[in-house]
């Protein structure tokens, strides 16, 4: 009976809250009376089996059970915060208790009279009618529903772990997140499905997200947040109304950076309505380890560092393999409770039940089988072979069952004759299933099947059989015919996407040791990736054309044409248009693919933008093109140039293109600058287009980032290039979206003096700042929230901060003459202050190998420190005659460079501290900034003498003449990631770009700032420059 799980759980929760109420004197009378009413009404629980013999009472009993659980959850939440606190924290709590008590009384009367009354359980919701909410909520995109074929745990199996999970999720505690880890095949997803159904039955399930490796789109962080928001909106009307109000206030919120969406749709919003919420609301995320790498990094950090800040009513259940990156994020966090799915203890009995149940189902489908088939001994063999792995048992039973025409007895004997290794060898089972079901001796079948298996494993989102036929260039119907033979290992039905039944099957297919004639299903990953990229171009070439949706009027907006997204767009074209770039990025270089790319750019680029416009995917265009740009880098200068211009074209005209596909032609192309490669090529293809007076070239200035109220002293890009952080004399930090220039969230407040130094952690998830208030602070880059307390210990202003390469430590230099090392996770000081300098420490840096720290000071010395122990390595490095203003390590950690107010640059041996060669002389004023090139062969320096100089790092010789062009001191210099360009920022209010090989200025000065430029940096891809200025702005430039 479906009542049992709730009956057992309700009884346990009831007993626990009864004890709580009994032992707390401050519990109000209403709560006490409610508990007593529950206990009285629920006294039949132990006799539920006899009650269930009377079918007339089943519905009432289920209602009583659910109502008792609802009451118990309310009291548990209520008491979890302390009764006196709860009375003031939850609005209408007294009224709610009265309401629940009245419902219990009515249910008791119905039960006593034996009436089969359909009683609606009153949930913890405040009924409220909000007009047009559905329309507003439709702006949020939702992940696809979980596949209906996902199995729950068989009744009676996994009882202990499911009970532990549900108990933890319904108990108010500091641990808001329950993380279930386990090896592949241990049954995590089945447990997650069972837990989701449990809370769905209670009306407490907010969202159930299932990630799969070959559906990367479903793990997109924005889609995940939208799906959770929609689920919570359906769970409670106050949340629904608050979300709708937020979306109404800011229609651009759905496309905002992930950090801003979390701030506005979750953190602030849920905090504003928490007094109306009596939890728990459960969000389940299954198989986090199967997310795309970039997505799982973002989501993992959101879960570990942001979701934990949500109100106590919200609880999260996450499953994953115990991969090192996830373990590092989740382990040892007070807000995260870790559970391990043990495959050795409870699993044995559970798998025994599961195997017996599946065999009984097979017997029922085949009446010719003996009623006791296959016998106890054979069942024990299967249990032993499974190695307590559920995925082995499930795959084996799928194989035995086979298609209707198969004989289970024969297939069982085939399986038992296979010499499996001890412990349920999955690879052997997959081999048996593939070899038995496919005609691998047939060359055509083998060729098609391996290509299809590769597509299933490597696809960016699961493909249907027809999409596979198109992308893989197979005859129509081929994929369908092949997939019918793969039912033991692939989940598929006609017209539906094909998925592996378990991630381990994908791992099996790509293992190099599985190659060879004995394993004809093995595919070469390199070749398969090229085939998918090439196949995308084939589809694009076949289907893309002008006005693909045959719009009758070029003045119509996309939104004014009903059914537009689906019109004339075959599923294969939808796939290829979205994923040709990522597949290109996966592929090794191939001359033929490069030709296909060139053909696409010169013939179909605008047609492709039409499809993105119609499908509301214009924001993806620049990223897709970046894959192509990287592919052509150093191989075809024209393609590289065209794509760079195309990215600019898309960036500038994105709003127009997104609203109307026809305006690609009637607005974007003719209004592009005269020297635009896109305009130059396509204007001649459409001679009827109007010709406007346009500028010669794109503006170098892309974005002006305004928000600070003081000079911007320090700026930095995140490692992925998506975000910028700035520190200002207005005592705040700001985080910016590098693509849009939009501020993410509010200013980061916490310092009491100018913020002089900011830097992202290597994983981009944290920011560290140093300030004149003597403090170092760590911030969550996703939410902007301060992490922990300020790092206190310095006795004067903090001038410079840096992360270690592994992100685990922070170093800071201060006016108090010391260097300090901090634990980046806890904020605790590591060891004593590093003492040795006799004056202000102006600059600090970690070596790239993380083993040493270098510091430069106004005492004219450079010190080297052991990063592990904090001990000084050797004596102070002496040779400068004035303040050491800047220090840096070479990329190989073997050398250091320093710039000084004595007008010289010096190179030092990082191991011995010895000066390498003579001072690098040539500047006529102090050297404010120095940097090594990425290859370590050159050094660049910027000076108060208004020049930039390039030096040979091996000989110390000046390379060429000084780089002249600035009219004031050069305060900041940096190399581009490829080492080909140098950027400099100056007191003359300009930024300049230089050719690192020749020293020649590239283009005109980048003008726009109204005060000196204190800090400059290249984006990690080298395509943009960010600058911070005394004019209180941050600016982004096209590099």
C-alpha cells in the first residue's frame, strides 16, 4: 500500500515532536493541544494493515497520514527555531495551527463514521490569487522533465538510507544541504528518484533536476536557477508572487549574469518572504558529477557557498560521485551533511530483493517458464556477480529480459557462462550485452552502430534517431534500426532522444584497452569528434538559407509571428546551429573542416544568425564563434580576422538581431563600419540594401563601467574572462560582467578605507582584497557576500595581495613592514608575520609553482620567502637605491624582476637570490610596473619618464628604443596572454597597445578616461583590455 512510507515516517516524526513539545516549557498551549490531537488521531498507525482491509477507509487514512505529517513538519520547523523565536518569526503561525487542528478534527469525524470522503489536505500555503503570473513566469526557461523511465527503489530496498535522508531533510539544522556520494553504479540516482517521489507525495518537492553527461545544456547554471525558481514558485504562492514582481521590475533579469540572478531571484527574494514560509521545501539535484566541466564548477560553488545562505526553510539534496573537485567543495562544510552510499552492507539484501522482483516480472511475461525459474542457486549466483552494484544488476536483468522475441532462459545461461571477474565486472557485462544483441560481423551494421554509440556519448544534448541520421550522414531510418538492438545499454524509443542507461557505459566505450577486433563497438574519440563537427557543417550547408522561416514582412518582430521558432527548422538544424562551435572546439585540426568553416562564414553566416534570432539564442553567438576563432588561430589569418569582426558585429547589433531576424539585413549589415569584414563581404551579396554614412571602424571602447565614487585603484579579470573585479578609494569593490559591462549585484562593502589591491582566485570563485583599513577580506565571487570575518593582523595599510596558484593560500604585504600568509579557506593566519623589511612592503607575489613568495619594499630591498614555512630564503636582495615599487616571478619560477624608484630594473635568481647581470638602465624616472612575458624571454617596464621599455630577460639588454607616446608617467603595464602585445596605462588618461616584437604603437591611444589610468589588464583570451582610472570608472576596450 502507498500509505505505508508516509505512515511510518509520520509516526516517527510525530513521536519526535511530541518529545520536543513535552520537554519545552515555553511551548504555547496551541502547539501542545495540536500534538495531543495528532497522537490521539494517529493511534491507529500500528494497526494500519487491518484498517486497509476496509477499502472504503483507504482515502481517509491516507489523508490523515498526510495531515499528520504536515502538522509534524510545521511543529518541527516551529520548534527547530525555539518556540519563543518562532512565535515572532512565522507570520500567522497561531492561525495556521488552529487551521490544522480543525482539519484533524474533521478527519477524525470522517474516520469514525467510516465515510470515504475525499478530504483535501491543507498544505502550508497561503492561498492567494495573483493575475497573469503564468505569463510572467514563462520568461524563465525550464529544464526538461526527468525521463519517465527513471526507476525508483523497489519497495523494501534502500530503506535505511532513504529514511536517513528524509529525516535530515525534514529536521531544522545548520546542515541545509545533504550530499549523497557513491561510486558509479551504486544506485544514487535510484535513491534520488525515490526521495523525490516521497516529497512529491507530501507536496514538499520544489524541484528535481537530473543531470546527464550527454545533455550539457540541461546543466547550464542559468537554466538550473530558472528551473529551481519555477519549482519553488509552484510550491508557494508568496514565492510565486515575489518572483513575478522581481521579473516585472527588471525584464532583463532572466538574461543577467548568474550571480545577479542568484542575488535577485533567490537571496534577496526568498529572504523577503521567509516569514511567510513554513518549510521544508526540497530541491533535489542528481548526478552533479555528470554536468559539463564549466557548469559543475559554477553549480558546485553555488551549492557550497551560496545556497547555504538561503532561508532555513529551503533544503537541498545533491548526489554525485566522490570526484576530487566536488569533494573539495563540499567536505568539511558545516552547512553540508555528507552521506556515503555503502555498496557492501544494506546493498546485498536490497539487490537480492531487486533481482527476485525483476525475475518474477520476466516469468509473468513468459508463461512457458517454470514457476520457480530460475531457482535459488541461480539467483544467488546473480547476486554474487553483481558485486553489490545496482547498475550491474539492472543491466544484467535488462539483458536477460531482452526483446519480446528473446528467450530469457537462453540469455540467462549465456550470462552465467561468461567468466566474470569477482565484484560484478561491468565492462564484461557491457561486452556480453553488445556482442549478443548486435550483428557485429556485418560491416554496415558495425560502421553505423559505432558512429551512433559515439554520437550518444559525445553529443552536447541527447539526439533523436532522425537527428543522428542527419548529423552522421546515415540513410534515413538507420539510427532507428540500430538502436533497436541496443536496448540493454541505451534508453531510447522512436522519435525520442537516445541516452546511455548509465554514465559508466560511456566510460566503457572510450577506454583505449577496449579497442581491437574483439571489441568492434569501440570508437576512436578523436575521429568521432571530428565526424560530429563535420556533420554539423553538412547539416548547416543543407538547410540554411535566406529568410528560412519565409517571413512575409521584414518589419515584423519575431514575437509578432505565431509559431515562429518551430517553422521550417528541422531538429537536426536546431542541433547543428547551437552546437557546431562546441563540437569544433572538441576536434583536432583538420584541413577539410577548416574549408567547411570558411564556406560557412562566407556563405551562410547571416543565415545562421537568422536561426539564432528565431530561437532566441543570439547571446550564444559570440561564444560559439570563439570556438571557431581558436580553431583557426595561426592557421588561416582571413578566417581569424573575419570571426573577430563577426564577434564585434554580433556584440554591437545583438539587441536588434534578437528582436527581428530581418533586421540582420536591413539594419545590422548596412550600419556596420565601412572596414567591417562582415559588411564588406555581405553588402555585395545584397545589392538592394540601403547604404548609410558610417564610420570607418569599430570603436575601441566597448563598455564604460560606472558605479564607483572614487578612484579605481586596481582591476582584474577572472580566469575564464567572464567577470571583472575593481577596487576603489570609495572603500568598495565591484564585480562586473565582462560581456555586458553590467554591475553584478551591489558594491561589496566591508572595508573602511581605500581598496588598493584586488585579485580573483584561480578557480574564479573567490576574490581577495587589501585595503588601507589594515584588513584583508575574502568575498564570494558569485554572490558578492563576504566570506568569514576580515583577516586581521596587519598594523598598517595593506598595499598588495595575491592568491597562491592552488588557491589555498593568500599573501599580503603591508605598510607595517610585514608580509603575512593566510589560509584561504578559513581566513586564519598561517604562522607568524614574515618580518625582515624595514619599511613599507609595496608589492608581493607567489611563484607560479607556489613554493616561494617575493616581496618588494620602500627599504630598497627584495625578500624571498618559503611559502610553506614563511622562513626567509637567504639574505635580503640588495642592489636598488630607492623604493622597490613592483616585483614579479618568471613563468618558470626561476627568476624574479623588480622595478624601483632608482630608475632601474633588476633580475634575480629566485633560488639563490643572486642578482643576474647588471641593473637594466635606460629609464629616467622611477619604474612603477614590471612584468615577464608569458614565455619568460622578455620583460616590460613602465616608468614615470612617460615611456615603456622592453628588455631581454636572458641578457638584460634593452630591445629596441623606448616605446614613446604617453604624455605622463606610465603606472601599469602587462603582456597579452600570447605575448604578442603590451598594454600600458598612464597618468595622461590614456591606454596604449604596443607590438611586443617591434615596439610599435598599435593604433591610436585608447581615449575616454578623464583622469589617470592606475591599472590595466588583458582578458585571458587576449581579446579585451580592462582599465581602472581616477575618474571613478572601469572601461573595457577591444584589444
